[in-house]
C-alpha cells in the first residue's frame, strides 16, 4: 500500500503530497512520522492507494503510525483541502487547525488514577478500628472510589485497610476533567412558549441557517441546549461555539450539569494535557458535544446534528493568523456537509448577518422580551460636558454616584465598564507637548500605576515611567485619558468600604485568570466589578442592578466603518448585564456626545432603528454588506523590503484592476494607519470590491509575494483596520 502524506512543514515548496510505502493499518487522516530530506518529520496521510506512479524502489517507508484512530475524518480532510485552495496557504498550515497544538509537540501523556474497591468481609475488621469499618462500609455501598479522594476523607484508615489486604487497588486511564469541581445538578425547566416555538422553527425550516435575534436575557442559551439535546437523542453530535470570554465557570457548570461527560470543553485556559484529553474524547466518540471558542469549529466529530454560534457578532470569530478564516464560513461548510442546521444567536447581530436574515437567506427568529417578561433595564443618558462645566473632573457623573450609593446600600452589585486598560491612556509633557511613544511601534504608551511603568499595548514592551520630559526636561507630566486602574483607585477613595474587583488584560493573565474573577464576583465577594469589554459578554449575575458605562464615545471614534455597530453592540451587551433577576436594573450611560444616534438607539434598545439607519448609511457609502473591503497587508522589518514588496503587489493587482475595474469601488496603496508594530513596517493595498470574484487572484498574488522577510497576507472585511 502507498500513503499520500502532507508533511508538517508549512512551506510552499513542499506543499504537495509525497508517496510512502505503508502497511494496511494506515488510513487517511492518521498522523505518521516519515523520513524527509535527510531528517524525520511528522505528517498526515491524505489518501491511501494501491500503488504509486513512482517505481517502488524509489519509495521510502513510513517510520511510525502515530494514531490508532484517524485524527482527521474524511469530512475534515476534504475541508482542509478546500480551505487551502480558498486561502492559498500551505496544506500543512490548514491541517494544524484540526489538531490540538499539544499533539504536534507531543508533550502530553495519558493520565492514570488509582481506584480502590473492597475485598473481603467487613466482619473481619475489629470494631475498635472504627474508621476502617466506616471506610469499608462506604466502599461496599459505593462499589469503588478514587484512592486520592479516599485518603483525603479517611486518612490513615486507608493504609490500615490496605495492610489488612482488604483493599483492591487498580490503575486506570482517566481523562482529566477540568471542571469536575463545578458539577452541580441541572434544574430542568420547561421551555417558555417562545423558546418552544424557536426550537420548532429551527428544526422544521428548510433553510440551513437560522438567526435568533433575542434581547439579552431572552433565554437563547436554553434554546441552544435543547437543540443540542435533540441532536444527541437522535444519535448525533453537536458543536457549540461561544466567544472565548464567555467560556465562564457558570457556562461550564451548566453544560456539565446538563450533558455530563458527553460534552468536551476546548478552552485556552486549560492545561495542555486537559485540552488534549478533551479533544481525544471527541475523536474517540466518547464525547459528542464540542464546546469552545472559534477553533472548536474544527472538532473531530462525525454525524453532526447541529452547530450553534452564540454571540455571532463577536469579533473573536475571525482568525487573525494565517489562514484568516471566518468561523461562520467553516461552520456553514460543515453544516452543509452534515445536512444539519446552523444556528446563530445574538442580541445585537452584525449588520451583515441581520441583512441576510431579513432578505430571507436565513431563517429569522425574534425574541423581543426577557424571560418572565422581566423589564429591560432603564438607561439614563448623562451629558458629561455638563459635568465638566459643573466642575466635576472625576470619571463618575453625579447621576452615577447617586445610583452607585443606593446600589451599595441595598447590598446589590454594580458593573462599571470602561474600554481602556491601564491608568491613563498616555502621558504628555505639559510644557512641550511630548508624548511618550514605543520604540518598536508607532503608538503612544499607556501608564500602568500598579507597576509604575509605561506599557505598549501593541507589543507589550515596558518602559520606566518618566520623572522628567526627555525632550525639554520639564517635570509637569500629565496623565491623559482615564483607564480602568484609575477608575479603581478613584472608587477606592470614594467608597473605602466597597469591595472592588477589576477585570482587564492585566488582571486576567494565567490559567483561568478571568474565570477566577468572574467566579468571585458571582459569589458576591465583591460589590463592584470594573472592567474592559470583558465584562460585557454573556455573563449572568442575578445581583447586578446597576451598570455604568463610563465613556460610551470611546469606540465611536475608531477609524473603522464598523465603529458605530461596535459601539451599539458594546453598549447593549454591557447594559444587558443589569437587572437579570427579580430586581429591576438600571444603566447609566455617560457620553460627551448625547445626541449621537447610535447611543440614542442603544439607550432605547432600538435595534431595528439602529439597523435601518446604519444600513442606509452603508449603502450610501458602499461599505459592507454592500461591498467587500479587502486589504493586502505587507509588513517587514526592513522598510525598503516592505516598500519593494508593496510595489510588486500593487503592480500585479493593477493588472486585475485593469481587467475587472467595474468590480473595484476603491483601489489604492498606502501606509497602514499604525505604521509600525513590533519593529515591522506596515503597508497596505486597500480595495473595496462589489463582489468576491477577484479574490482568488488577490490571494494568489499575496501568496507569490509572501517570503521569509516580507509577510504578505489578505484580509477580508477585517475587524481591525489599524
Ligand atoms: P440569553 O442567552 O438570551 O441572554 P439566558 O439564556 O442567559 O439568556 O437566560 C436568561 C435568564 O433566564 C437566565 O437566568 C436563565 O436561567 C433564565 N431562563 C432561561 N430559560 C428559562 C425558562 N424556560 N424558565 C425559567 N427561566 C429561564
Ligand atoms: Zn510597542
């Protein structure tokens, strides 16, 4: 037999299959090690065939077969081929998407545990050995138990019983269960009529894709879980995708309680071993539900019954490294292949998705009310210009402070949202106007009070805080623009009694960093949670009755066609954290631009109004979804090389432009808005296209010019145009 192998080297020169001799235990999708260019490398078997076109004496043998079961099933192999073609990137790179990273490095091992059971007659234990008798009784009732747990519970009695020869101990392979300790029992509630209808509509529609547009707290999660349960009952599997940040302990507890070990959770907060085990349980078919952030869309599942993408508008569904895939596209291909439904859910769908639903391409379900008709929190718009005039320089308006005090008195909890981490956005010399900038990036530095340093938020470099201006020697250094650290400090000054937690990139590093903070807040260990957009996503804290949005304008002024949409989404999502249980919630929305239509629509929960306005504007400006923004990025450490590559790319693209100029609404080359990041100079060719037909050629040109020194890549409707 002969195996066609793609070696795990992501280089265009070896981007083709190589033939190797193999035994009949080898099938497509298995990982193997093979001799390659005088060394040994791993690879994936794409196909097995009877014979090669090469003479047998030219063929080398596979050294080792690394899998008993294929790591990629037939569907995944075909999908990988398709993606490699679509994004013009080496197959090796695409195949990596389907494997947990720890599998490539081969650094994880199986874990075993010891299980104990009782051997012999309890009557043989003398009555004075009371603990040993209790242990024996426990075991005879339970059958068997984990040895470590027994030692914790029964201490030396375990040893005693073992010495009597009455303890049978056995080692077993176990799958690490990262959320063991979170297991709770699941309250199975009957669906509300609206939820019931939604489930029926989705299961009966002829359309592959359904969008659930349901306000925050309308019970979307329960709909997803019911659909997943139905898939399981039908003997099928399911994929449940959520933004990374929504992978909270609450979410896990709910899922584990409901589906026990038939769900596998893939999450970057897990240890390598845990993630590997979860993946392995999916591949072996022991677990049938894959839950995770975008990469879980590549889960090794067969016979998929439903795919869910929660918070479909979330930016984390677009990959930012090659291949720059969009999760929806992959999910759609898998849904089509498996003949199953793809369900999207959001309180604030992206304009593009909503348009497709309204035009009838997707089924649309609207849930305009919260569960039990709980009212949406009332939103108070506060004009911060008037606060400044009144002589209030703090980040909190009088209206917010008043409500915060009431909230604290009642023993409720509050969330304060500010989309800027650090202490101040930057530092400026008051005498000469000098702004501290990063040496490696074309951006200003952020002051961090806890470490008393300046940090670059693009590359992470830290700098000493200035004691004097390096330009003019002046000592009047101003802190400009409030960040979460400053908010926390001011709060502590104002309310010394209040317990405050802060959640931003600086407090959430490490394993389960943000999970721990959310858990503590859920356990009412704090009164106020201050944070960046991390606090906005899908959390369900019943005691939160006040949400403060400190600077609603911040994301409005991004140089990006989606900044309005993003602001609407953020404000709605954060506001949705308030008043989710019995007590009515309130939201204070602080802005310097109270007449802004986005904020007005958000304050009145008027998604339709927002959508109509936004879509009208996009149509007039020919922005997505009425056009496609395509950007070819060219970056290199050497400016000259980058510029030369930019020129080459541009010239080739000009040929496409000349042939299909009617498809181009805009076509130009320029500096990227941030000219340098991590020492790399950045240029772009920016295009707006009426449709995607020139894309294959654009991808091809980028692939041709991409070299070791100069990175050239294509972005479609990028979430971030910096
Ligand atoms: P969404 O995902 O739409 O924001 P959730 O699914 O989090 O909403 O539901 C909001 C709240 O309503 C949660 O506290 C949830 O436990 C509760 N809930 C959901 N469905 C039901 C139901 N059928 N009966 C009672 N409570 C429900
Ligand atoms: Zn930097």
